[in-house]
């Protein structure tokens, strides 16, 4: 089994650009239209839209 590299956990939930709104909704403040990445506690089609390229750890 391969080793898990430390610091390789790039997800919207762990990114400083992921902003909680209410009722389980989160948006990305790096997206041009502040698209929802989470809606009602579930990922949307825009989840990880940047592929981790704009990830900044909280």
C-alpha cells in the first residue's frame, strides 16, 4: 500500500477561499461569479473547479 503524502489534502473544505453562507451552502470567493461549491451539505458541479490550483490552507 502506498504512503499518503503529508499536505496532499487539497479540498474546498480545507481552503481559505471556501466561504460558508448558511444551511450547508459554501461558495468560492476566487470564482468570478462566487459559484456555490457546496449546496445543502453536498458538493455541486463546481466543487474543486480550480483543481486545487488556487488552494490556500486555512
